[in-house]
């Protein structure tokens, strides 16, 4: 890894840690946990890269941890992603968007009192006659 990449990664880590507290506050004022995750690609792009470091991803995941705790499935998703960051270096924007959408969906389902199983089509409802 060259010196420029190392400096960029260190800056990203520091910004991610500093922004983690701010992001947690932001969740409470109308933004969803998924929206907080969605800020990562634009932050990376402003630094001239399309990749988001695993450390920055960890910081954002920790910032939405309390909000995700509202739903068992959402919390499991965040915990799983935190574990995965230990074995990765970078994330791409489409991965983050997919994860953010899934997190928001799980939290929305919980707020409605539904689970993923409630939305699954039931074979018993279709008549073969």
C-alpha cells in the first residue's frame, strides 16, 4: 500500500469515528439507519475514491446499532455486517445501498409489527382447482 493510500485510509477512519456520534444523533431527527449508511459512498467520493474502508463501515454500523436494536432481524444484520468488516478492506456503493435498504425494510416491518415470514406468500392460499 503506498503512502497516499495509507494517508487516505487514516483520514477516512478518523472521519468515520468522528462522524459516528453525529450520525447517531442524525438517526433521531428523521433519517433512517439506512440513510446514515448511504452517506458512506458520497463521503468516499468526496475524497476521490469509490471504495469505502471497512473501518469507516464499522464506525457507521456502530452509529446505527441502537436504532437497529429496535428489531431483532435488523440487529442481527448489523451484528453480522460488523463481523464481516473484520475480514474485509473495502465496500462498494452498491453493497452499502443494498445493506441500507435491507436495514430500513427490517425496521419498517418491525414498526408495523410484521416479520419477513408474514410477507412470504403462503402456498395454502392458492387453489389448484
